[in-house]
C-alpha cells in the first residue's frame, strides 16, 4: 500500500477553511504557519446552504483577490451551488473569465463528459454530491471510472476501503465535529480505522486498545469519566486535543501510506489552531516523516 515518496519529506498540515467561516484572525494564523501548511480554500457553499443562505460569485472572487497578497491558498475551489449543476458550471466559467484558476466541481445531474472539459483547465477535479446523499458509493465508482488516473478531490467522502482502492489525489473530512456535536470520541486505532466511544467507556478502567491510544496521545483517559470534560470549550483542552491529535495522526498516515492528501475541514480560528497544534505534536514525536 505504501507509495514511492521522497524520503524524509515532512507532510504539511492539510487544512481546509471555507469562505463562509474564515475571518482575519484565522487568515493571520494561517499566514504565520504558511511554511508548514497546505491551506485549501473552499467556497463554503454547502455550509451556507445548510443555514439557508447563498454566496455570490462576485463576493467570493473579491475575497480571493484580497486574500492572495496576505496568504496564497495552495488551491481553491470554484463556487458550487448545492443541487444546481448548471449554476455551478456558470460560476466556474465566470471565475475562469476573471482570471481565476479554481478546482472545478463535478456534481450529480451533469453530463459525465463535462469531466473531460474540466481537465482542460485544471489538473484536479472535485467530486461533489457525496455528503448525505443516496448511493454515493455507486456515484464515486462511476465517476472514478471516467477519471481514471487523473487527479480528483473527493468532497467530504473518506470511506477507507474506497481510499485504499482508488487513492485519490485529495479528499477532506469534517468528522472532527462529531465529538463536539454528539459527545463521542473518534479515536484513531490505525490502518484507517476509528474507535467510537462515549462517557460510559470511561466509567471503569478502559480496555487495552483505548489505553494504548491515550498513551500515544499523551492524555490521561481518566479525565473522560467526568461530564465536564465532554464539553466543547473551543480551547486546547481535553476533548479538543484528543479529537484533533487523533484525526491529524489519521491524516498523516493516509498521506504517508496512500499518497492521498487528506484535509481537515476547520470552522474557524479555534479549529485551525488545534489542527496546527496537533500537527506539531506528531511532528515532534517523529510521526510526521514520509516513508
């Protein structure tokens, strides 16, 4: 499963932030760490859609123009429109005409031949319509058959068996938020697998797997027997550090072993700071070296 990658080359912190969430403090934090970070900019259309809001293509373009002199994104996506492939294509054409080079997004409802057209202007094509949709795995299979060996980004889809099989160029996940929404920890076990656990798993002595993971994370599992430690504070405390250290290790191993650049979707400064801190944590422990 290991790909041929340059020896001893360290993997950057892969961080996705959307236009919908980004603010000046977040931009400054990314600028401070630009030498060790791949900053991927998303339009935030899906986040806005869930809130019943829309994003205008002109606002998005103007933002990128103002952002670039401060910190240039490693890459950025076009402005997609949820459920509207025609409008998504229109926005992409507008951005191209204005001199931008966004990653195009192929969504359900488009003619699959559009993929070839997208690759004429971009070396990467984003695959949307994968989150909270029916038959998304069949959709991935059909699209990847068309894409072949060309570079693709899976938006919000990180099913491990599919990652191992296709080894896409890029993908992203917002699964870190499950710990904060549902008070459930996703502990990275290894080999692309997570162990989900809640407070009841810590009311008695944790099993050997949980004990091993927490030893690696350098966090005392006993703290999770108390209810107050399951509250999201938005600060580098118990729940937050455990979650991000676990997911960043997963991120590093996916890129190390599959070559896929997995981005953690961060909603604001506090999550960006936690992702950077977790990346530094593993870097200091020698985990972050490509084989």
